[in-house]
C-alpha cells in the first residue's frame, strides 16, 4: 500500500482524523476537490459554537448543568423512533454527551482553544421538560470563532506535512472508491485544473488528469448536501410541508453530497435521508461569496414573528426556540418566507449574525472590539445589513413599514389593520408583570439568566411606542445548512453495509455520517453539536484507523 490511510475531505473532521492518524506515526494522504485556500471547510465559516456540559464557563454564569440533564435534552430533541436506522446514532449520541461532559473541553484547551466567557442559550425548545430544547445555556463560543477551532488541527496537519507523514493534494476529486472482494483499499478520481478561487468561491471543474491511490483504510469526510438544493428537495420530508421553491445557501457550492452516492456504490449504507437541519432566519448576503449566499440571524426572543400572510406564528415558534417546528409552520403556509417586526431597541440588543466573517471582533480575538460592540448602539455587521441588505425595511410609522413589506415581495399579502391589531394586542400585555402571551413570558424568563440580561435580551417594551423606534421589518428566507442523516457507522467510525456489517477498510466522519452513526441528532439538533460532531467523529475514526492500520 502507498499509504496507511487516505482521508477524503480537508474540512474539520478530515483534519482532526488526519492529525490523529499521523500522530500515531502513520502515513496519510489527504485529498480535497477544492483549492488549498478552502482547508477547514464549513467549520472555518462557522460561529464556532460548541456544546459543552457543566463547564467552568457555565458555572461562572450560575448555570447548573449535568450529564443527566443534557442527555434528557438530547433524547427529547432527537426523538429517536427507528429501531434499525437510529440504533448506532443513539449510541453515538450517548458517547458524544459523555464527551461533552468529560474530556472535550480539556482536550481542546490543551491545544490552545479558548472560550468567550458568556455562554449562549440556543434552541430553547418547545415548552416541555421532556421535549426539544436546551434546558440551560450550553452554546460556548470559541475565541476566534470558526478559524479559531480549525487552527490547532490545521497546524498539526501542516506539521506532519513538513515531517513527511501527511501528503495534502488539493484539486483531487474522488470519483470512485476502489474495492476488491467487498473491501475498500483505495480511491480513484480526477485531477482538477489549478484554481485561484478564494475560500468559499466556486472553483472550476475542468479535469486535467486522473489519479489512483491505495491504502489500508479510506476515511470519507466530505460533508453533507447543504449546497445541493436539488438533492435537498429530493430528500425533503413531507412532515415539513412542501420543499421550498426558493432557498438561500448557508454553505458553499462544493458541499454537494457527491461522496454519499459514491460511498453507497462501494457498499456503504445511508440512513435517515429525510432528516435535515435548515434555518428559517436567513437573509441575503449583501456581499456574497458564493451563489445564493445567505447569513443566519441569531435572534434574541423579542421580535414579533409573522408568516408571509401577516399572521403571528403560534408557540413554540418564537425566535431561537425550535428551528424545525418553525420551518414546518412556515412551509405549511404555502410560502417559503416569513417576517420579523421589531424595534431599534430590539435590534441593538438582540441581533447577531452567524459566521466568522460577520463577527470580526470575536474572530480577530480583539477584546477591544468586543467591548466596542457592546458600547455601540447597533453592531457594525448588523448595521451594514440594515444599510445595504435588501431584506431590511425601516420606517417610523407602521403604515409605511407594511407598505414597504408588501412592495418588497410583490405578493401584497399583508393587511395593515390586521398587522396593527396583532401588535397592539401584544403591546397591551406589557402593562402587567403577568401575561397570557407566551412570548412575553419567555422574554421575561430569559432575562433571569445573567448572560441574556447583559448582552442578549432587550427589556420588554411596546413595539408601537415611538420612543422605541424606528420600526424594522426583516424578510426571513429558508437557509440551507446541515444533513442530519448519512452513512451508518459503528462506534469505531467504520462504515456499515446493508447487513449491518463493517465494510472492510472504509470509515466516515463528520456530516457525511450524520455526525456519527448515520444520525446522532435524530430529528433535531441542540446547536453547538455540528462543529463538535466533526471534532468527535474525526477523533474517534482517526484513532481507530491508527490502531488498525
């Protein structure tokens, strides 16, 4: 064999696995179809949030967490109900919660990773203790965001490139897994023309040659299908309504799902194809890097959420509470967009944007800029979208706001008197400390948490009071993101066949295997678990390959 292992995909899972295999003194070939500038894959673009349990950061914020509570939340979110397809995903989930409550933080800090001190509260859930959602804040932001989590693994891989244990060959697209007698022992594919495309930009698919490499083990770490809207629609579950006719992309075009079909042809089994994770708060990037480039608003809980027809979404469809319930509610209206209506006070306190490039202070590890953001009325990246983004409408009066909303879509679905009636009804509920409006109850409940009160949740106020204005409307689009199903793997990262047996020589890590077992999340994710799932599966598969090869 030319190599001890071949890793397909230089995203985070691939980098982690490559580093672990090479640390054991094994020789690794790392392949990726994109230019070297895209090393780190989707993780580089991420906000860098990680799911940790009972961390020092939580304890300092007065949060009482435990492995038992986290596992309760995980099961409530996942809703595992497929004995066969969920068998390994559930085992991976239990192992991951153990990891998040155990050595995960120490392992990362040992490589120099640090965390922002305020823990975020994502996916707050549907309202029941045994249902979906995080009971407590668990979203730990890496100091340096996505690049900060990629850096230590890229550094380790590049060290092994210098010492000869890793060969990295970008612009090498795998087209086939080579098999013999049911075992995988190599890859073949196309050498693509050199490309100067910057990170995330679409690169040429011009073929200039071919390759054929052999190894004892092949690890597939090629990501999901988030950039392939046709494949998303093909796998779209009926429980979420009709697939959206129009979507934004939260990932670059190269996240195309090619390797899923290629691995299936080699004997790997794909499970839970209908499980996926897409966001409902997408806005068009005014400075796009890839086609249909969308950015997700990370909202606090106060914005009023209306569907395309101007009807307020019912509980638990509040901003930041239950992503897939909201997606289902929106898609079942027959339209693939919705609206936030809010005030200047809300946007000042509650709007953040997902992604490393939208958070230059955290990404650049600048405490001065972080403090500056807190002192400014509206963060600069959010202000840029207000000024230049087509999805924002600003007005002093509700009539002008609704008129602008109707003009923006051209659908003219919104009735001023109906929208005004709903907002006035909501505003009347502010007058007392008690209310029957569940969203206002949730806002007040959130402010009991110090982190939310300080930097995340605005004090409850009346939307139509002019002193809180101007009024702001944001058109929200469906934003493609993650694949929750994928290649079924055992707890060593070995890809299984349709009979449930390992395919000799074949492993998978990251999104391509549903972040573990073909679906570690079940139906829903608790956030901070996508980047973390790449770390965990890459580490497990890499160490397994090192031990076996």
